[in-house]
C-alpha cells in the first residue's frame, strides 16, 4: 500500500479597514454676506441653490453646521479651499474639520 500525505493549506484574508471619516464644518461669522456663503457652498461642495441656502441659514442660526463627511484628505482639502475663497475676497469665512464619531 502506498501512503498519501495530505497537507492542509490555510488561507488568510487581509481585511482592509475603512478609512476614518471627517466632518467639514462651517462656522458662522457676522461679516461674510449670506450670498457669498451660498456661492462658496455651491462651488466647493457642489450643492444646489436650495440646499446651500438651508445650510447657510442653519450655520447662521446655530453658529456652526456640518456641511459634509469625507475621508480626511478630501475633508481638509475642501475646508481649506472654501476658507481660502473667503480670504481671497476679504471675508473671515471659516471651515474646519473634525473626526466623525
């Protein structure tokens, strides 16, 4: 009789972790015109007129508003781009990011 040896192979699957998400937050100020905030929201965050206006009003009434949630790099880039648009026109418009819980 012949001997047959059997080797078992174990396969390991690496599970990639989903990237952490960050919120982009619009902070209200008393100097930036509402129309300009709506313009920035439409340009940088690709919002339509109605959504951008609602977001701007929420930030105006509550002091801050979460605009969107992205991966860290995208969130920081969009926040920086939107803040710089305000600075280029002389407004203190400010967007910030923070980790999503």
